[in-house]
C-alpha cells in the first residue's frame, strides 16, 4: 500500500517537471 503512494508521488513530480520543460521550450 505504501509503495503505491510513493510511486504516485514520484510520478506526480516527474509529470510536473516534464510539463514545465515542455512549457519552457514553447516560449
């Protein structure tokens, strides 16, 4: 159970960072 929440947290951070990178490239 705890592992799932950790994976979800990591995935959230990763997707957020990817989104910021894409936005930065569009400027």
